[in-house]
């Protein structure tokens, strides 16, 4: 799902041109270039490549700091960007295939590099970085530590998904945070009786219909006593089907039940994410199921309303409720870097509390470096408490071996009646997974 947002791609030729700007390898024949510092000394410049939409306030502030203190740090950064989306992914796949890589690359996960770019051997093992001590070992295992090697370090903040609710609306309706699905339905009933839309869907932004369902797989993993990494490995090896994940199928069915019961805005197919944020902030709806960017957006556009917004985990029937965690993007060193020790030093600094704090000051959020503090909305803080309690798992869509296509498409087809049963949504994912696995010649399929 790539953080649930796929940007419309430009033409491949345009992006191939953009991707050549400033990247290492084949631009000028040198991976690490040398430039004069302000004092006249020599400071090596390391090239770094990322998607355009990943370069935000945090990166801008950190890049400025690094380049202004290059002589002390011993390196400068030259950041190039390519358009995001599926065609941007194809550009990166081409770069891995042709050894046209920068010194440092920001990617989704090492798993993505392994499964979709066949380029894990072109990432340098970063084991031994001093900054690792500032992170919870469990936060790195399975994602950044992959196949027993530290292939990357986190960059950017964690995104947590849950139910965002308007506290004033809850108080007015005299309802409390539900812990089970039956309690959730009772809350919705009371809210509707008060004339408030209980739950908002924003189907025009198709990706946004996915968050209400993604916690189902997390619950399946928890029920089996395994992690989402283990569960997705079973699916990738054809030992488990999406249709066999009962909690996942149940949650899909329940999200349609909310529509059928009249607990969702009638115009959900034409409403947008921005409509949802505005409705939640103004108390026109009581709940919206999404990621913590919801709280960030409300804080920016409705700062006087953000303290009214809280968050909780989507309730399961059992009351054993988990939240989905989208881990940060990865910063990796490539084998194209001619000065690997300097490249490691750069990533070690960027991952350190000092650099991450600079990043977080400009771009508040939940950071995996345990020494970093950040001012975050109350709703985000409430989801962070759930994460810190151990009731979260890494987003399964980011670590699946074989892409299953677009979850939002079969979901909307189910909501509108094209697909008749919730299990048909899961079967659509299974069919796409099988096609992709066979296309890659996996003997398990």
C-alpha cells in the first residue's frame, strides 16, 4: 500500500530523466565527489536518492544542517529526487538492475529491495553502527534487520492507524470508547440517534477505505501467536491464504455492515479525505478510521479543534485490540559508494538522536529513536501509548513478498455489490498473489 498513498505517475521517460539528476554511479563516473568547503578544505559529497514526496520539512532542515556543518561532520549531501508511485518504483528497479545507484538510497524496506528489485546484494551491511543503541531492538528486527543483517536505518516517523474520534461529540452523546465490536455498534446507534454521522468513509480517495480493514490481519497474527512478518511469510510461501484469515474477512464484512446499518455518511463514494477531516473536526461525524496523518492534517487546518480529537484501536469481537504500525522509510548504503566507511558514518549520524531531533523539530511525529522527543497531537499520543504497550504490529502490506494489487478496488466492489461476499475480497488478493508468485517462478506456487 506504500503508506496507503499512491501518487499518479508521470511518463516513464520523464522520470527516467529526473532520476539521472545527481545520482551516483553513472552521472560523472564518481560515486563520492569532492567539493571545497567554506574554509577551503576538502569535504566529500555523498549522493542520496529518494522519492519527491518523501522530501519534506524534516529532510530540508536536516540537509541544511549537514551541509552547513560539513567540515565538522566530514561529509556533505547531494539529494536527488524522483517522482513517487508505481513508475517511480520501476525507475528504482531499473537502477538496481543496472548498478546505477547513488551512495545512499531511501527506500521502503530492505524486503522491497529484495523482492521487487532483486538488489539486496547491492546494500551494505550496517551492523555495528553506534546509533543502533538508541533504538529498541524489537523496532529494528524484521524490518531494518533483515535476514540477520542490518541493511538500513529508519528515517521519518512512524504512522499508526486507529479510530479517530471527536471527544466533544462522544461526551454530548454520553458514550465511551468501545472495547468490543458489539460495544462499537452500540456507540454508533446512540450517535445516530443524536443526529450525528457515527463513522465517516472517504471513498473518492480510494486508498482511504483500506485502514478500517487492515487491523484484521494483525488480529489474525496475534491470535496465532506470531508476528505479521511470520504470517506474511506463510502467505508468501503458499502455506496460508488471505481467505483463511478469519479476522481479516470478518472486519471486511463489518465495514460493510456499517454502511448497511446507515452508520456511514450516505455520500461516502464521493467524499474525500479532506471532507472527512473537516467533518471530524467540526463534529459533523464522530469517528474516522485512518492513520496519524489525520491528526496532523487537523492540527494544521483546524488548530483550534485538534485537542478535541482522540484515538483508540478499532475494536475486535474478542476485545483484544491491536493497531497497525507503518514503520518509517529506510536509509541504506549501496555498494556503489566508493567510500563505504564515510557512507556508514553519514547514516550513523542521520540515525542518531542529534540528527533525528533536528528532523523531528521540523516535522513532529513518533520516532523510533528512543531519545527523540516531539510535540504530537493528543490523538497520536494516545495511539503511541497503545504501541508502547506492545499492542501494535508492523503493517503487513509493506512486508508481503508478492504484491496483491490494490486492496481498495475489491473493497469498493464489495461495498457497491459487484462482489457479493467479504471472502471474495480476500480471494481477489489471493488470486493476484498467486499470479505474481508464478510470474517470478516461485516453486512453492
